[in-house]
């Protein structure tokens, strides 16, 4: 094979490679379009946007990281029911669905009408529900120091714990956080029986 034929073969291979990349990009764009259309049809449930979160939430991947000054943990659609059970929401905060956690101290919940609210992890008392606005496009900045960990006050603030006292702060797994939140909320309800 002469030099001209070799150059021509290389050009054909390069052209085929470019065509393959273009085809893969079109397939990715089509896939993303399908995912975003599916997400838009269900977006009233969570009112989230942003390419990364569409795909992550549909794929069942929890998102966590910084959004401005707030550290957010946003559960994917498939994780919401498991998180509700882990935190005892059906019993402790009926008619609300957990969406995530903000600042490690508060749950982000959605009520039956679709309103997004925040409420302290302890106590889960409806009088502490406050409106919360999820960011339109929560592109969360990951922070490896906190991934998979949640700050917990050894003695919760409602029981007199001090938020500035370093000995009152520990870091726990998501599973441990659920167990602690349920236990402390049960203690709160036992001590204050008129809790709604």
C-alpha cells in the first residue's frame, strides 16, 4: 500500500470516528430529552430542574452538596419512601413526604397540596413547619468531607443541647441519623403528650 492509500485509509477511519461520535452525541441528547420530558411530566412533585438532577433523580441517585450557604441532601424518587420509613414520618408527620435534608438540622418535606416546607429534625412538630423554596436549579457542589455523613447534636437543641459546644456535635451515617431522629422524636412526644 502506497503513501497515498495509507493517508486515504487514515482519513476514512477519522471520518468514521467523527460520524460515530456525532451519532453517540445525538443518542445522548435524545436520551436526555426523553429523561427531561419524563421528569417534566412529574416535576410538580419536586419542582427541581437542572440537567444533572433530572438524570440523577430519575436514576435513583441521592444528591448532596453545597448550594450557596446550605448543605442539601436531596433524595431521589425511589429513595423517598425508604427515607420516610427510616425517619418514621408516616407515624410522626403524617400527610408529609420527605424530599431531603437542609443544613443537617431540618427536613425538607412536601405536604399533600405539593407545598415544600422545612421542619426541624427534632422535634417533628407541625407548628415548626415553615415554607422552603428549593433552588430552581440545584447544582450541588460536592464536599467529600460530608458525603454520606450527617451532623447530629448528641443532645438535641430542643432538649437543651448547645449548638456551639463541639462536644455536643458528632457525625453519623444516614442510617444512624434515622435511628436517632426517631428515638429523640419519640422522647419528645412522650414528654410533651399534646404534640400535634
